[in-house]
C-alpha cells in the first residue's frame, strides 16, 4: 500500500472509531497559560476544502479564525498572507509543505475539509505542528447545516484543549439580563451572539439569573407580581417554581449542586442565606445575621462559603469554613468589595472592588492573598464570573451610558466586548 493511501486509511479508521488523536503528538501542552507570562502562538487557517464550491469554505475558516483570536492565545495569520501555493495544498500530512509555512512564521496549521449531504455537514479537521509536521489533532465533526457555527466552535475548543490542556469557551452559552431601566428580561445565547433566546417575557424587571450546573434550571428575581420574588424555571419552559414570595429582597447567587440553589433574603435589619432543593422543596438556613449578608457561593468542593457582609462597616468579602463555622475576612483594600465568585478549580476568587470611586474587577487567591485589580476603566464594572475552564472572566461594564458584556483572561489580558442585543446587557453567567 502506498504511503498516502496508508495515511488516509489510518485517519479514516480513527474518525470512524471516534478517537481523539491529540495523542499522535504526545498530548504535550504547547502553551503554559498559567505561567507568569506566555508567548502567543502564530496559527494559520486556510480556507476549508470541499468537493464543490460553497460559501461555507470561507465562512467556516473565517469563524475559526475569530474563535482562535478571541481565545487570547494565538496570533492568527491573515488570509492575505496565504498565496496560491498555500491555498492549493491538500489537508493531509504528505500534501503539505511545512517548510513553506515555517518560512512565513506559522507555528500551527489548521486544515479542514467538509461534505454537505442530506442537510448535514461533515467536517474532517486537522491540526499540525509545522516544526516537525506532527499531527496534533484529527477529528470528524457532524451537525445539521444550520448548526455549522457550533461545529466550528467545537473544533476551536478542541484546538485549545490540545494546545493548552483545557478546553476553550467558544462552544459556551451565556445567560444575561437585557433591556432598559424599567423593563428587563433574561436571555440566553451562544457566546458569539447567535441563537439568542428570550427566557422570560414578563414585561417587568427580572434580574440576577443563575443557572444550575447541568443547565436544567434557571433561577432569577422578578418584580412581575409587584415585589422581588424568587423563581426557578426549567430551561425548556415546561414549568416555573415559586421559591420564595415572602417580604424582602431574594436573590439566588449560586448553586450548591444540580438541584440545590443558594440564595440570600434581606428583610428589615436581618439577612439570611438559604439553600433550597428544587426536587424535594427542602429549605435550609445556612447563615443569619443582622445587617447585610449576601452574594453567597460555595467553593467547588463545598467546604467553603463566600459571602459579603457589612459586619465591620462597609461591605467586605468573608469566607466561612463549612465544617467548623470559622469566619475569616478576605478583603481589606478598597472601601467596598462585593460579588465574589470562586474559580472552578477553587484556587482563585474574582470580585468587585471600589477603588478611588470606580468599581473594578479584581481577583485574589482563595485565602485572600495576592489581591490585584484587572480592570482600570474608572467606570462601573460588575458581576464577574469565571468560565467553566477557569481561564476567562465574564463581566459587565458601563461605557457611554450603556451596560455591555466583556470577557478577559484570568490575569486581565485580552479584554473583548460581546454583543447580543441592541439594549443594555448585564449580570451575565456562563451556561452549560
């Protein structure tokens, strides 16, 4: 059997069995993104191949370019750099002149070919290291033609997994509050702004969305009955549960597990943190104090509870050991610290800190050490949340009188604006 046919046979076998072939290159991490600094990798994405001319050839490769650029870890080569020699190449190793790619500074090369049949798109995707021509990733993706964007996002996330050891956020969805001052609803969309869906339609003020780990439930506070009551809704719209309709402000800030939410209730001079199980209806008191006790969230393993309290005057962030009940103050810098949230690995906490009159996004270690400010816009930044991989922070910021959503790396680099609607967008969280 000739070498070219043998390579094709191996890859087809791997595709058929669904094997993720990053192991071909030893599954080594090419980029240590948690180091003190890292050098971006230069990557090229030539237009995808197809058995017939189709607009998807350019649309899919252009979207992959945008995803890799958004990740913050790559320098994406412009299509204008790719001359006819590059564009005429095939997608398999023996068809590629890696020396030519190295000569123009390309370190990683993404190749793809696809077929359209019976309203389905099938993409065969490859990632190569141009230094030695090694195959880092080879995978087949399928989707309906109308879902081709999600297919490309999955490929981008797999590239991030191969290069950095963690998946990216390109396949992620977000929930957020959209609207204007007296009319706010909950929305969900893909992170690239497509597949926008309205979750609530109460023609009222609905805020503070929080989604369960599996994505089945969304909790929110709504004024649809005239006061701020707490509700939970199935994401498929099949039912809505009234969690708490008592007097006072009720806000869900996080989830303890797939069916148990964590929320704060402030009424009069007292505040209480509760857990509520959607499946059983069981409600438990976690903490109760005079004054402010809010923004509660557990560490990933459930051993620590973050919360905000004014027990020493201004709102500050505290942590409580679930076993011993011992409470420790974490924040001292800044006159106002709020909205804390753990990273998925439990090693970092992101929060909002008021510094010189501005509300900035900050981050610290889980024990309160090494506090540092990530934004410096001098405006109103709010609602920071880590991505499922822990590398990104999603937050809202007010600029030019409008609230918008942004992402950045956990160290504050690569700030990017997101856009979903024509109105204000705030209080966003990643959705499974």
